[in-house]
C-alpha cells in the first residue's frame, strides 16, 4: 500500500475499483481517440478540486474515492460531450451527490450518477445525440484526437426498430455508445476482478441482470414493448456498466444480503420497464437512482418481515 499523503486518504477498495475500471478506460481511448483521456482528465480534476474545497474546511484529506467518481462519470458520457460540460457534471457530482450529505460514507445516491443525471436533464441534446462510431482495427483511435463520423443510431434504438446488431459487436465494442460501455468483455473482466477482491456485490450484479433477463423475456413472450431479445438487451447500452460499477457503490447500495438481492432486482425490473414500455431507450441511470431512493425502505420492509417470522421460528 502506498504511503498516505497529507492531501490524499488512500482507500484500498477504491484503488481496486480504479484498477477494475482501467481496461474500460483504455478501450475508450482505443475506440474514440485521445479526447477520451481529456474527458477523464477534466472530470477527475474538477471532482478533486470540488472535494478539496470542502475537505480543507474540515481539515481532512481528499479521498481516493473522488477519482472513482470522476472516472465513472467520464466513462458514462458520450465521446463528444463538451469538456466544460464534463467539468460541470463532476462539480455537481461531488457537491450535490456527496458533500451535500456530509462527505465520504454519507451519500444517499451514487455521486457519479447525480452528475450525469444533472447533465442529462440540463443538456439533453449533448447526452442523447451526436454519438460517434468507434474506430476498430489496427491502431483504432490511438492515432487521432477523436473518432469522426457522428451517428444517431446507438444499439438500443436500432434494436427497438427491429434492426439486427451482431452479438460479437456488442460484446467487443464495435458499436456507438458512451465512452466506457463499449467493450462489454472488459466490463465483465473488471466486474469479476471486483467480486474476487470482495469490492463489488455479486448479489447486486446477479439480481440486476437476472431480473432484467426474466422481465424482458416475459415481455418478449407476451409481445409487449419493443421486443428486443434479453441477451441483446443486456449487452446493449449501459446496463452492464451500471450494474457492475454503479449499482454496487458500497455507500448508496443496500448492505444486507437479502437487501442486495431485492435492490438489484428492482433495478433490473425498472430498467426493463423504462426500456420496453417507456419513452427512453436507456433506463439504467434512472433505475439505480430509484434503487438508491428506496434502498432504506427495502431494508425496513425486510426487517419487519423478519421480525414477524421470529415468533414462529422460536416456536
């Protein structure tokens, strides 16, 4: 473990999360060019500055978690998001998603999602259009600033329109999308690493993906909604990225095992409802924020149910 610096509080679990995110960040650089690194730099710098402003008032160091927030936010954004907008999103993420609740360990919502939701509501054009076709083959985007060729067809709208999207393209990132959601194989690798290191909850990841598969499978059998098959739905859009890296936030997620299962199942269900029956092609962001909101209620309900069962068990 690196020596603790006066200005930075080292957190081994956050270092593990950043390590797990590194493959997705490198894939973003490969697919979309060096501008991906600029987005990561801006969000992390703005997040660090925001947390430093508050922690210095309390005489505390900045936490390593702030770089997790900055990185998660950056990788959830479209490649061409203006850099000033990336900085604003990071400031909102730390200020209103974390410091407003008292700082590290007290946030109700995932801070990165608070920042992204703010940008989504305030600047919807930038967050929902102007997608970039990834550069594949050879050096990819490593020889350019940003990939050219703007397209409005991300996988989810294409699937909703009945167009075929090869599973291998979805798995290895050859489709438009946010910076970090492209290569699902690397996201799964990062998720497996975090579960192995006991930093991420397999219960939340499994129940989120499982409930989504079940609900969309039922919808498909009944002919409801947009009719995208469940496997394509899991690999398209930000579902895997959100389930692995954002729903498992150790502070804003449920902490008991039964609560984690219910929490994840609610996120998967809500994502399926939004995607298949709502007006938005995506849904994982709103689903996780809803899960964060009702997480304490889930625990209260489970505790009440357990208390009612106790007399019977004693008998």
